[in-house]
C-alpha cells in the first residue's frame, strides 16, 4: 500500500505532462499551398490552431491566388493580404520579428463580418530553393 501511494504522484505527473504536450493536427496542404502562392516563399508551419472544415479547404483550394488582395504594408515590419468569399474572409498576416531572420506568417479566418478572427496556422517563411538544372 505504501509503495502504491509513492507511485501514484509520479503517475499523475506523467499523465499531466503527456496531456500538456499534445500534438496539434498537421497543417493541411491546402493552407500551405495558399500561403506559398500568396507570398511566393516556402511556408514551414509550426502551429496548426484549428482543424479546417471541408468548406474551408474547398474554398481555399478553389480560389486562385489572383483573388487575394495585394500584400499591403502596415508599418515597417508587417504586411497583410485579404481574401473575401461571401460573408467568410481570410487574412494572411506576415510579421518580421526583431530578433528573427525569417518572417512569420499567420493565416486567420473570419466566419462572418462580426466574428473574431480564428487563427488557422502559423509558420516561418523562407526563400524558395532553386532546383538545379
């Protein structure tokens, strides 16, 4: 019984540590190709916040890059681009943090004009590697 009481706290610590390191769903290829198309850079996702619905994936895959607004500067270290489809809209925000060598891109979703933004994915933008001929 005493051994069980000594082991129980260790088990609880292990279970709580496992729960805190839960891996998020991988970033869908649709999101990666959309961000790469708008920015012209390679997108390396590091965080996927929400799972996309089938409607979101269909909309992002179907809409060409030409339907996104041009990247607009908002200050020295930030730019953004918007895509509006009916009442749903998406916003790509690109920020260069002072101590990082590569900018960070975040894709947001607005389900309707009054909704708060929902982050979909975040990651680093790196220059595309040129393939040798």
